[in-house]
C-alpha cells in the first residue's frame, strides 16, 4: 500500500500554466476523489501522479520516494481510464493477463491472479468472452481487473463511469466502494460528477481553474463550504446563492434582497458580518420547505412565495419559487401535488444559513 504527497506541483503546457502550486497529501488506503468542472485540472493531476505527464515544478512522492523521474511502470500505480481500451480480439482472460505476460510472470501465477480478481469482480463466468459480448458495466469491470491483477499500491481512476447509463453508474459506484473495502488499497478517483464524489470518497478535493478550492470529508464540504464555488458545486440541486445586503433593524441584522424580501440573521459566534456589507446568501434546497403550520421555526423565518417551475422526482419535488422578487429552489415531499402559480408559505431553516463576502466569495458566517 502507499501514501501520495504532492508538493507545490506546477504544470505548464508551453507558456500556459494549468496547475498552480498544488499541495495535497493522500493517506495509505484512502479513497480520495478529485472533483470539479471540465478544464479544472483534475485529470492532469492524475496523469502527473501516474507519470503520463511530466511536472514542470514541484515533487510527487509515493510513500517517501520522489517519483518525478521514475517511469510510469515503476511507480506502483495502475490506471483505469474512461475509455475501457480493451483488445477486441482477446477474451476477458487474455485482456486481464496481458500486462502480466509482458512482464514475464509465470503462467501459474498469472492463472492464480486472474482467477482471484475475476472472483472479486464477478467475472469468473465471462473469462472466455470477447469484449463485444459484454455489457458496458462488464467491460469496465474487466478494465478494473486488468489493473488489479498487477497488484498495484495505488489505483488511479480517470472518470471511469462517464460512458455508462445512469443505472449502471449507480451499480458501478457501489462495486468500486465494495472493491475498496475488499482490497484496502489507495485509490485516487477523478470525476466531474459531484454525486459520485459524495458517495465514494473518504475525502473530496474540489478543484477549479488549476487550484484546490477545498479539501474535506463529503459532509464537511456539504455543510461548511469555504466559498461560493464549493457551495454551488457540491449538492444536487446546488445551494441557493442570492445577492443581498446586510442592513441593521430594530431586531438586529437582516439580509435585504432585491425586491421586498428580508430575512433575519441569527446571531452566530465568530461571524464576520456588519451593517452595509454586500454579500451572497447561501441556503440549501433542503432548508427551504413547505410550511405545514408547525412551531419548529419562528414566524419570522417563514416567507410567502409563488411557484414558477415544478420538478417532480418521485420521492421529492424541486420547486423553483419567487420569494417576493428573489428566485430560490425549494424542496417538497414528493407525493404532494404542486401546481405552477400556486402560492405557498415556505419555512427557512436559518440554522443552516451561509453568508459569503460578495467581493472575495469567501465564507464569513
């Protein structure tokens, strides 16, 4: 097994710098997910770790060994790509064993390793099939198996589920999680899908424009985003982010929105807010719900709105709502019938209110 450390990693293509001084430590046997939009640099970082790209500045360490100038095949890492890259003329057994044959591994050892991995991935009955006889999920498992038989200390996954349909993606997420629990190896996983990141990761690394925005456990990023980018990227639907101004009132500070909406700001130790600040309010869709007349929230936390768009999802319904001139997305219990144009009162859970500085985008509350 192995830990991975990135120290001040810079990568340039020509004169264009795409990775800007990245620092990251990945623990032995940890499953870390690099997530971010297209072009953020996450796949480039993975390729630098694999040795498929050469770093411009900085050091990459696997355990305590600097691997900057070590060939990919000698780094102890195995990569699983978005494209399965299986040999179409070879059956599953030969696809999985091809790398071992090139390294002159004894036949008995090849047979043992392939059978062992095929059993883990439930491929034992498919070893004589060609790739065209397999489903997309089966092909992806073969690609994973080809990496596993090498017994690497690190697995590198580069968006391995992007080519699968929604049902298969869900199934394969579970299989990768089970694989990590069985094999107990270090996994670095790249995806643009924040649902994959949330469900798979021990820790998530959120990247944007070649920088790391935040590192943390999934629930930490969901509940305590450092800035508006992380707040808007993590969560589905994303957090409501609405411009506002902090104003003083006879009951304390309030958020004053375009239109007539005002929301009280509960007192919070350590908050860096003051009267007159231009800010961005953040509130997750789960914290805007239909008021059923209960006393869980104070009356001043309840707001009248008009439904503009309804998105039924079965177990829940997303509602795009106009709250006195400001636009929000709220959630409702899925079996409740909601109509466009319907007027309703929403309860805002301001215990989970976020406030970001409009100039810096950083969290200040």
